[in-house]
């Protein structure tokens, strides 16, 4: 007869590997669907507006106040 402690180890390994495989599958599927966008990219969107404003300021400064 197998002691209960020994039958818990394969059960724990099976559940752990199943969870890892599930995570990997969902991660790969999410990356293929969205690429590297998502909340990380959305969090940086306010900075994109600042960058455009800064570029406009640089271009207007290069032209000078009296150039047409």
C-alpha cells in the first residue's frame, strides 16, 4: 500500500504543471492577439501628446520669432 504522502506529490506536480501550461497558452494567445500593446501602451499615451507638443516647440524655436 502506498502512503498518502507519496500520492500527494504526483497530484501536486500534475496540478502545478497544468497551471503553468494554462498560463503559457493564455500568455501566448494574448501576445498574438494584441502584440505588445495593452495597458502598458495605453499608460504611455499621455506622453505621446507631450512629445508632439515638445516637437512643435522645437520646430517653432528653430524657425525663430521673426521668420515667416
